[in-house]
C-alpha cells in the first residue's frame, strides 16, 4: 500500500501543469518498489526499454539496453533507467494507484532508475509532467524557470541544455517527491547510490490529434463535404478572407461532430507508448472455465499499464482498451453505468468482486474477450 500524503485538490489547483513543487515525505515510510538487482535483471530483457547513461567530463554517453553485465560501467558516474516498469512488474500497481487522482489517459509510464554516485542524465527539459519519488539513497535536484536555453555543446541533436539558474535546489531523501511540469529545465545529481521512480504523464499535441483525425476520416471515408461559397472575390489571384474563413468553418464542422472525435479520442488515448506484457492464453477461456476459476478463488487482474477508458457522454456504450473499442451495448441499461465505472476504475478485482461482476447479465462475453485477448489474467 502506497499512500500519497498530499492534498491533491490543492495540488491540482495551484501546481499541476503550472509550477514545480517539492513534497517532503510525500510517501511516509516509503519502501522501494523493486531492488536494484531485480531492476538490473529486468534490463536484460529485450522487450523492456532500458538505457545506461554514463556521465563523462563535459558530456553524457548513452548505452541502449538490454544489458548482460554492468561491470564495464565501473562503480560511479552512471545511471540505469528502465522505462514502463509497471508493464512488467505487477508489484508496482499499488504505487501507480496512488497517482490516479490524475486521469489514466494522461499516464505514460513508471520509469525506474538506479544511479551510482555522480550518475545523472544531465540538464534537460521534458515535454511531459513528471513526479520523481526518491527511494533508497540521496539525489540533489535543481529546477529552473521555463525559458529558451542553449543546447549542450551547441549540438542540434542533443536533448541536453547548457544550464539554468535554479529556482529549486533540494536534496531528496527516501519518500520525498518532486513534481516538474512540462517545460521546466531540471537536473538530478546522485549523492549516494540511489533508486528513483519517475511517474510520467503526457498529453497529445495538435499535430498528433490532427494526424489521427485525418487517418480516421480516411479509414471511415467520411469528411467528404466540400467547400461552397456565396460570393467570389473581385481579383482572380486572391484567396479571400471569406473563403479562408469558410474553409476553417468546414474543418470546424468535422471537429464538432462527436461521431468524428469520441471514438478517435477513446482509441488514441487508450494506447500505450511502450510495449504491454500481453498474455494471451494458449487456449481460449470459456464461460465455464471462468466460473470454475472464480470458484477456486481466482481474481481478475488487468495487465500492468493497460488503459481501460470510457468517453463521457459517449454516443454509444463502449469501452476503449489499448486502442480498441469494446462494445457494451448488450449490458442492461440499469447496470451499464456501474459496470463501466467498475471496469474503468478497478485495476485488480479480488475474488469476491470478480464473482459479483460475473453475475451481471451479459458481462461474461466482455470478460472473456478481455481475458482471451490477454488484457486481463486470472491470478490465484
Ligand atoms: C533521472 O532520474 O535523473 C531522470 C528523470 C528525469 O529527469 O525526468
Ligand atoms: Co527529466
């Protein structure tokens, strides 16, 4: 159980997406979620995205995983970073749960880092919100104000910047947390061998959304209305202000139709940037298999990182899971809201709740779809 000691309403009003914040003892009595050995072991797996950053005199060297052996890096000035640990390590689920005061669609991943003394990724700016929770060890963090900063060594490709004046300069200890909104430069330096946990949140850009909208219109062969006009400009070589506005209005008509945006948002926002540990059963489960498993005490769990979403005021009863649409129209009207909210809110159903859920008329085909696609599994 990880309890976040934070007034989340106050945080959302005053800090979220606005300004950085240090929260001392955000997790009182914090215990590391994973050991450094287990983390190093997971970074041996090719499906898991990992990297080692080595701090050199005036630069950083990046080694992409998987890693068999860490002796080449010595005993200081390096850091191992493993992305989307929550996809591969179910024990991380209660920790992720503590951050669900922010909607699931925004959640990107849990990145876990093991850093030796002197290790760090260098000063940089992220375009996402991040909470950094300190586990074992001590790290010093500096955060600067938003602004335009010179690229490290004048390189166009580097994600690093030259430096910044700190508005925050703190040493984080076990259980402390730092929140950094997008655009604020920051840098972590490792004082003693340390584990840290970065909980990242992303949001789509106009570019991403427009590209999805265009793909969606093409796939469904919709959005075919053409521009029409009531008047033409006197000069042949001009695109008049009225014509410009008319075309923008045409675009807006598309965006105003829930048929065009609800399914699209559900699909886009329920997808993950990192691979999921999808565990399709060798043989498809039947309704009887499911009942038997629940009688034997099994419980239904979502695989780590899976997003199960619904769109408020949706034009049809459906869930969006990993970019797919799951039809819920067979669920009786009176049960629909509670079933949808149970499925979207609950990460792990205990045996009792699973047994209650399966009693809902017409829920079984949905649960079987989720199990047989490997999105949920039966845990004993
Ligand atoms: C780190 O742990 O040093 C990297 C995390 C970050 O800066 O976002
Ligand atoms: Co960062």
